[in-house]
C-alpha cells in the first residue's frame, strides 16, 4: 500500500497523460495489466513525479515509467512484458531519448531483458520507504 498510487493520483495521471497508459483488458472489460508514466525533460525519476501529474511535459524527451501492474491471477503470462514492449516502441516512435524506471533490486534482471541498464540506487526516489534502483533504456 505504501508504494501504490492512490485513486486520486491515478485520476490526475489520466487527466494529464492518458496517452501514456498502456492497458490490457479482457473482452469483458476486466483490467488485467497496465503500465503508466509521464514524459519530462528531466533525466532522473524523482518521487514528486509520482505525486504531481502536472509535471508531465508532452514534449519531454524521457518517458518515465511509474507502474508496471498485473493482477495476481494474470501474472506469469507475459502481459506486463507485452505492455512494456509497446511503451518502448511508442517512446521510440515519438522521438524520445528513452525510458526511465525505478525497481527493486530483485527485478533488475527482469527489466534488463528489455534493454534497461541499472544505474544504481536512486538518490531521488525513496517512494514508499523502499530502496529503488534507477534503470534506463536509451535509444
């Protein structure tokens, strides 16, 4: 819960950057998985970006990834990876420099499979009182 976005934060994110949500749904509309994040010229993901959707800059050079989420009963089917690949492809087509995310140490190897490089422990993000590694995929 300390790491999860609140309903108000998700509502704000949708208001500011709905085009930067990648969503996978069942035919009946059940939300299975989603990836979201803002764009910015700032090269480092910082905690305030999670909390303040107004920091989004549609012309930003970096696609930040805030969440890679899949319902537990749908995990281990490649859905999050499918959405991440789409986010990467879209950022490339939009002319961004690349993507930035933070993750726990145990997930570094997962994101490395998509081309993200570990830049070490983040000094700008302690979101949810967790140690985060910043990872970057540069085009």
